[in-house]
C-alpha cells in the first residue's frame, strides 16, 4: 500500500515517539479546514486506489470479532484489525448499541482507530472513529456505486434516516449527480430532520415517503441505500416489487448474525458484491445466499474496471465494514492533521534509558 507518513516526519522524539491523538474536536477541525467535499473526494480517491492495487501478500485484514451481548441492553463491542506488512497495523474498536440515540442521546456507533508502527510496536496515532466510521462507510458506498450505479442523475431512496444517511448521500453526490432523494424511517421524528441535515452537503430536494407508499422506495429509485437499526430477524426493510432493471442497492446496516435488510427475492436476482465475503456470510446480506449466488468481492470488482457488466443489471453492495477502509481513513486524517497543525501529540509510551528497568524514574 502507498500512504504518506508526514505525521511522523521530522519530529525530534524518543525511541518510540509521541502519539498523535485526533479526537472529535480535532477531526471536525480537519474537516472544516480541508472542506467536507474535499475530504470525501480524497478519502474516496485513496480508497479506490488502495483497494484496486491491493496486494494480499502484503496488506490483509482479519474478520472482525468481539463481544455480543443483550444485558443491560442489546449491543456489541468488536475489533477490526488490518496490517500493511512491515509498515503499519491498524485496529479499530467499535461499539454498536441501537438504543443509544433514543435512550441516551448518543450515537448508536462509537469507535476509535489505533495505528501502530510495525518496527517498534509503538502507538503512532489514535483517531476518533465515530464520525470517521460514518465517513468511511459513505466512501465505500461511493467507491462501489461508481462502478455499479447507473451513469445518470440519480433518484436515491434512503431507508433509515439516521447519522449514516447523511454520509451515504454526501459520498454518493461526489460520484454521481443526485436529482432527488426519497427518504423513509420508521421513526418519523428522525425522518423529519433529514432534509436539514443532508441539506448542508447535498442540494437535491428530499421527499419523505409515507409507509403506505413504501413501494415507491424501490420502484422510483436508481440507487437505494439501507442503513437501519432493524432488529435481528425483523427485516427486510425493503419489500420485493417493481424496480428499474439497473437499480443499485447499498445495504449498509447489517452487523449482527440474523439481521438483514434486503429481501431474498431481490438478492437472488442481483449481482451481490460483498465487501469481505467471509464476514458477509456471517452477518451481512450474504447470510441469505448460497456460495454460488455471491458475486465478486469489492476488491475484485474494482480491479475489473469501471465498465463492469453489473452496472446494467440489479446489483447489491453488501457493506458490513472492512478494516482496510478504517486504516485508509485514519491515515488520511493523521496526514491532514499534521499538515494543518491540528490534533495533539501525547506522550503515552515514553521509555527511559534502560529498557530493562520498568521503575526507572519512579524511585
């Protein structure tokens, strides 16, 4: 992989070096300084390049794993590791608690991304992962949609109007013009605010679709995105029905075994592209499919080029979240933070003169 390393260049540090910490405030400063559009353009471009040129002998990831629980509430805490051999390791810890927004007033997804140096094992960077997860997930949607979505101004159906809906629409708008948005959420109070939240970054008009017109979400769309907190076994959130022959669907919300958003009838007729096949068969839309019904993974799709024949048929991106996306996003943030003098260098892992004396300086 090809990343810049300006955030560790030219600093007078000890044997391990300080850790660059980019919390929420610093990340928002980065986004404000660079510009939301420009940041997403750079993230999409990096992600396209790194995935297209991925060498699995050098850069690889592990399927995410962690703790799933139901007490005191339904939730999980997982870790998502990636390595660029000889250079960096990234590990994102991510928590998902769907009741958070309504019961506690905090996001349903919380995360942190750590970047380690392969030579010493030092923690080079620590980056806020809540906002960044939404951004990298939107960027992944844009990367795949740029291959599979129709090449015309889009009507986009957004099923689920929470935080992820904003970055999904924003990222899509960087690779296709968006003509209008059809929005639906079972929580009417969330749907009622999506036009204001999206209007900061996308100029297309937003129409709220009532539940008795749910079929329009499929029938009128060029691209549909599902990013819901539907419960295990409570899906799908789209219903099979008439649709355009080249409809593309980005299925973003699956993150538990037994949780699905897309009906089998649509999947069975579609080119289904998983981000990570082994992960998607456990907790993505691919749970519903046999092996021979699953199409090329995200990296293979990108290597096939922009004229992949899937662009002319029903297609589904099964997006469960790839640790490689987190590494790309975190390193972009660290580069930009250093370039603009943002973030904070913190002494988390300093060492003494004698590596064999853990009490040096204490007594």
